[in-house]
């Protein structure tokens, strides 16, 4: 059974930084396309950034130049480095893993990020 566990969230002042981690167990991490999403209260879950199994990345316009997605296949871990944080970045952040071979999508439980002004 594939499990995703996020960590690294917290409270930070505007302009600060956080690094989120997502550890994947129970599957072949290097084969997954991975992503970070976020959901603010009362809003839909939105894409933040994705990284394919081959390392190609995509970012939402709102985070380009501030956030960096990366992966360490040896550690089965996905990262999101968040710099120059803004209050509007406040949300629960989720990681996902997509197995394109069997078309299965897995989600983590989320980690709260709060940016104070």
C-alpha cells in the first residue's frame, strides 16, 4: 500500500522560508510523477508545482521564482522549498503521487502552512 507523509509546515512571517517534505513508502518512488497542491479555507485545491519521474517541472504562476520543487529518489522524498512567502500562500499543502502505469493517484494527509503579515 502506497503512503505519502508530508512534513515541514508551520507558522512563518511574510518574507520567510519553509521547506516541505513528502516521504513515499510502499511503491517505486522513481516511477511516480509527483506534485504539490494547496487548499485554502473555502477554496478549491490548486496546483502548486509538479515534477515528473524524469525531472521536468511545472509551476503555478503565483509561485514561479519563489518556490522550487525537487525530488530525491534515493530517499523516496519530494521537496518544496518555499521562499519569499506571502500571506496568500497560507493553506494546507498536499503532495500527490501518480503511477501512470496503472493510472493510480495517491494523496498525503496535508501539512498546514500559515504566513503572517
